[in-house]
């Protein structure tokens, strides 16, 4: 995906089913795409960002029939929900494709026809279990239930048997070519765990794919055989080429194809990393550089989805905070690729601490003092001192590393890095205490220098944050007296020291107001856990058990116990998790590998108490992100008065030894 030398950047999201009300999960993918698009524009590339809606198929046909309207009328009526949400989130695609658009339908028919002529599409008969909700034939190894019916493993709904004449795509012919492509392009599927999943699926054997239906009317007709409509996934995947002009605007198509990154949720990996490249190979089109399968946002440990009824409405947050805090939270909280648990408590905690306390305060303090001590204008300043230089030099270093994280889609790391700079700038102000300098008329030049550095820092931080928080960045730049938007200045052209004495600055307005949890959630406010730690982000299985003392314990079998992989681990390094009073981040040696875990033990242990100690770790626990820090396992501890007491191993037991 790294494309420093190339001048164009093409990023896509999945196209969303038009009958679903878009929720935070859909917003996540689209915010990532918008952020990458904005970043690459600021890096000087010509960018195309495509999103849209998937409007054909049995689901829409059924929903429209239930309402007594045509599927197109239904799609027309509801597509606005998706567009409006993107607008409310400050998401600005270059094109919003609907699969009912003529340009798309014609393009799909053209591609279909060409494959038919080539023999990669041929006619036959298909019989199989079909999930109407997911528009997907179930794999043969999905077991038949006791009622004789297969249940869709993805959405849990009952499948139906479909038997029909169909056109097949010769997927089996592309097995080896796909495997060769994976081997020669290890970045084709990211993260690497998803690549393993995909290649082992392909290695296990590919069957030809039924790609038309006679039982579904609402779809693109097969050219020359209109009793058949084209399978919704064959139709939908081709939006990535028709959306940039395939068959219609060849110049634009040639300019942007192949895409640098298709962003998708991990649920639709096979479609994008197996079927889609095979379709492209058959059509003789180049393959995208990367398919990035990000993780899910969960609510109460289950994937947020309409069928589970656990979706969170993004407008609850947007109406109270505007779009940027939600954009920031979703990108900062988890690395792209892992799942995260969404809670309003976790959201508020981050917004109050990172945005209101850290960034908001830096802006507010600096601008208030420029008003108070210099009437709103940057004063004539004395020469740069060591402290001032350190901040300027740190900015350049941080900028380079933030940029490289944006380049590699490590958006949480980009933000983490930027916040180290914001922290340093806050410390610089505290150390230089301008409020003290202001009392000494002989130190006006020094005072002006310190406030200049503060102003340069907020302007520079605003520039780096612009892809993630475009609205706030514009406001910050307006406050420091810039007449242009931060996004119009390329990263290569931006100068930290671009401010001159005499520059007029505005009085600060609260950028990120602090919001109280109870006030925000109203009657539904759940009590925060005592330390003020984020209750949703911190897994607390032990606490949950303690609270249910009265209920009898579940008995587990020895077989179940054996599923736990308990190991001796030696702590190599330990440090506090910033902003969390209970948490330590530990690097541990597990014999064959090093890992990082996060443990709620900081109330009883200082980091140095643990270094070198041997502890027990659950090594096969699903990784989780706690307060933005990845935890790849869990240590075991006793709990006394709500605090952790860790049993340490004495004597000569090597790290990695089994505990049983
Ligand atoms: N229409 C198909 C995609 C066709 S692309 C050629 C589809 N649509 S969808 O609306 O059901 O979901 C689209 C995407 O939304 C998912 O793949 C994922 O990117 C995103 N998400 C939906 N729920 C999500 C979460 N709970 N968490 C994170 N992303 C999720 O599939």
C-alpha cells in the first residue's frame, strides 16, 4: 500500500446494503477511508475515494415487496440515510456509487459478457443452501441441524435450499494463480493473520461459483438471457472498477486502477481476497495492491449488527459532540485489524482526557495567554533557547513518524505519536510558566518566545491531525490566524516556524468541551467503576465473578479446563498505561516469543516491582485492546479488597513452562 513514488491513491469501502440503517460499524470503515484519502491528498497525491450502496438482491426485493413498493423506490427512499451520515461525519467521497446506476449495470454486463465469451463463465445447474439475509450460499461443511435445516454460520438465520439453472464462474481454474499471487504479494491481504486464513481456504480447494439466479428478479439481467439475474456479489464487487469509470471514462479508470487499498470488515474477506481477484484475473485486469480486513466494533462482546439488535446510533454522539471526537475515538482506540468493544463510557473517557484535557487545554491556554499578555498578537521575541529548539526538533521527528504510520494504515499509532508531541508541548508550557514571566517586564521577549512556541505547536499539531479531525483542524488554524485550511498545505510544504511576530490570533473557543457521563447518558447513565477507569475497555472477568457470589459456580469439565493454555512468563519490562491508574503494560518472555499484556495491577505493584518476576499467564486468550493498548494474554492474580496480589514463581523454572 505504500506508494510514495506514485502520484495517485485510490481507496474504497465496501458498498453498504441500502436497506440497513448505517451504524457505528459502517461508519468505522468509511472514516478510515476518508482519513486515508485526506492524508494522501496532503501528501501530494491525486486521490480517489469511492464508497456507495449495494442495492440489488433478494433482501431488498423482499423488503420492498413487504412494503408494496418497487425495489428501486425503496432504494431511492433509503439511500439518503447513508449519504446523510457520511455528511454528518465530514466524510467526503469523490464518488458515491449506487449499483442501480446505469454506468455500473452496463459495466457489469460488459465484464460478464467478456468472461462468457472466454469460457470462464458457463451454464449449468446449481443446488445448495442459501442464506437470504447474507446473500450467500453456505459452504458444504456447514452441518445440517436436527430440524433438517442448515443455519447460516455468520448471521444465525435459517438457510433455504435453492435449486436452479445457473451460470458458473470457473473459480477452480484460478486456485494456483491466486496462491502464487499471495506468495509473491505478501501485503495483498492485511493484516498477516487474515492472509493465512485466506490462503489456507484457497489451498483447501476452490469450487466453481454460481453467479446468477433465476429466482431473484431484482438484479442486473444476464446479457442475452434475461431470465437470469447476476448474483449480487458478482455485481457488487465490480463497483470498484465501474465507480472510477470502467467502460465509460477510460482515462479516469486507467489513472486510478488498480486500487491501493480496499478497506473491508473481516466478515467479507473471502469475497474480496478470493473471488474478487479471481474475477479480475479472468478479466485480465491488474489486482489491487491490498485488501485490508479490519476488525469489528462489538457491543457487549458481540459484533454490532442489525440482526443482533445491538447497534449504536452514531447520531447520539454526533449530535452531542460533532463528528471529530467520534472519528478520533474509533481510530485511536484500536489498531486496524483487531476488534474493539464500544461503550459510551469508554468514548467519554478518551474524549475528556485526550481531546479536552490534552489537546483542548493546550490550545486554550496558549491562546488565552496571547490575548492576556499581548492583546491577541504574537510579540517580538528573543532568540530560540534549548527548550524551544527541543520542541521544534521533536515536531519534525514526530511528523516523520506520524506520516509513516499514516502511510502504512497504522492510524492508532499515528495518533499515539502525535499525542506524545501534544504532551511535550503541554509540559513545555508548564516548565516555562509564562504566567510567571508575565510578571517581569524585563522578560517580554522570553514570554513572546514561549507563546510563539505554544502557537506553533498547536498549529503544527492541527496540521498533523487534519486527516482524522478535519473540522477541528480548520478551527485551530482559524484561531491562529491562518487564512487557508490546513488541508490545502502539503506536508512537504508545511513549516513549523511559519508564524511571524505580529500575527493576530483569535480568542479561544472551547474546541472539545468536557462532557459528564451522566449528563450525556441522562437516565441511562451506568455508574462508572470506582477508579474512573473505562469499564467497557477493561475486561474484568474476576470482578464479574466476585459480584455474583450468591449464584452457584458453573462446573467445568477437565476437557474444558485443558483448553486454557497457562504458561510461566517472565516480565522483561513494565510501565504504566498513561491515564489509567490501575493498569500496567508488561513485556513478557514466553519462552518461544515475547508479548505484551496489560494488567490491572498498578494499585499494588510499581512497574519496577515486576521486572524479572515469573508469573502465570493465560497465553491463548483472544487479544484485546485495553485503553488503546493491545493485550495478548492475561496474568493471573488473587484479589484482596479489590486489589491484585500476584503469585510469583520462585526457583529455576524456565519461561514458557506449562502451568497445570
Ligand atoms: N454489501 C456488502 C458489501 C459489498 S462490497 C462489494 C456488505 N454490506 S454491509 O452493509 O453488510 O456491511 C459492509 C461493511 O460494514 C462490513 O464489511 C464492514 O466493513 C462494516 N461493518 C458492519 N458492521 C461492522 C461492525 N460491527 N464493526 C466494524 N465494521 C462493520 O457486506
